[in-house]
């Protein structure tokens, strides 16, 4: 019986046309599309294991999946071979072999997300799938100040949507940084794990701070309340990008295009 190897793929995608990352029967998903491409290439029916199950409309530069295969395709060649089987809005950026027991959701990891806001008087049609448009004046300095209260280990129940199956809502946020470049405000969040819709709720809350509706120091009280109704709205999915995964015990995946 052929010996199987575990292959890791770094996946970039435009999530606009997909019903999220995770496989759903009778739906167009990132995971389902990758499964089909692997089966076309190797002849093996495959179910990849994804690191982050991003929502419908969310984008990624560096999501991670692994799968087992008996194929003789060299590990470092899978990315090129699979790209010939995938649509143009999904690309495998890297591929290599990992230990057979490596599971991307059951190991130490650090994830970086960016949420992008287009702060113009009128929306720009060509940017509608990649930014949350806001016509109100936003103060990115106040937003950045507010984000600092989120750093560290906290119970983030106030920033978790209903339907979460997490056993605990305690998470560690390494950094929250907000910066403006012209008309674009980017919220960059780095942490060891995120709850259901957590980054989008962080973005919605910081938007309220930027508009002057919530004081930066009030974020501390919102966290301590452990009450979803105290935080801001859930920002729409199209402004969210999974930028980078880091695995401190093994390797680092960046948003390089090598």
C-alpha cells in the first residue's frame, strides 16, 4: 500500500463569489473547490483540513490547508500543478510536506487579519468587494487608541457573534493597529485565535469610536461586560483579509508571492 504524505498548501483567494471557506453541500466554497482540484490532479477523493474557516465574502492572502496523498507529485510542485486546475480567484502560493500529525487548528499559531475601510464621501464601485465604505469622517487616531484596550488576554464574549461553538471566549490579542493611507483606513489585528465574527465586530466597534459615538476608553468597559450588545455592529465581510499565519513551533507563512 502506498505511503501517504501530508502536504501543506498556502492558499490565497478572492472570496467574493464563494459561500465561505468551509465545505457546504450544494454550495460554492473555497474548500470544496480545492478538494475537486486535488481529485482531478491525483485521482484521490480528498477532504482538506483548513486552518481558518473564513466567512462568505472574506478574502485571504495566506490561509492554510493540509491533505494526505499517495500521489508521487513532488510536494514543492503541488502549488503549480493545482493552480492549473483552479479558477483564477483561488491560487496556491506555496506547497510543501509537513509531519503526518500536523493539524493547522491544533497547534500553536499566530494569525494576522486586516480590515479595510474606504473613507470617502461616495462609494467607489470598483472597490465595493474589498472595502467597507464609510462616508462619515473617521478619526483613525482615536480608533488606534481604542484598539490598545483590546490587546492582551481577555474574555472576548462582547466580540463574539451568536452561534459560536467555542468552549471558551478567552483569547490573546498581540496587537491592534489602525492607520490611514489617503482614503483607506486599515485595522490590523494579530492574535493567537479568534471567535466567530470577532475581527468584524472589532472593526465595527472601532468604526463607532472613529465616528465619535464610543469613547476609546469605553472599550475597556465593553470587554469587561462580556455582553455582545455592548459592542459595535458586525462589519460586512468584504473588507476582511486573512493576511498571514505563523506557526512558532515550525514555520512561517507570509503573503509573499514566491
